C-alpha cells in the first residue's frame, strides 16, 4: 500500500516538474526542471523493478542530455 502512495507522489512530482519546465521563461531553469524530471523518472523505473532502465535513464536522461542542453543554452544570447 505504501508503494502505491510513493509511486503516486512521484508521478505527481514528475508531472509538476514537466509543467514547470514548459512554463518557465528562463531556459536554464527549464533545463534544470527537465533534469529533475529525468531523475524522478529513473526513481520510478527503479521502484518498478527495472534497474537497468533506471540506470540508463539516470545516465542518459539526467546526465548527458542535461549537460548538452546547458551547453546549448549557454551559447545563446539572453534577453533580460
């Protein structure tokens, strides 16, 4: 029963992080929210007993993609 509650809370957190990533005006903050969503998804995969997919999601989704997005955002001009 407690697993269902934790998974539901993680899914709500995932939804909130993704909506925040869409709504934020600053691209760097959006990338950070997407990285948090990727970590949350990796935790969900781990709780669903898929550790290989969780490790891949954490490495590629949260690690490599976030770094590439940050590099891309840093190479653009920011308008205040």
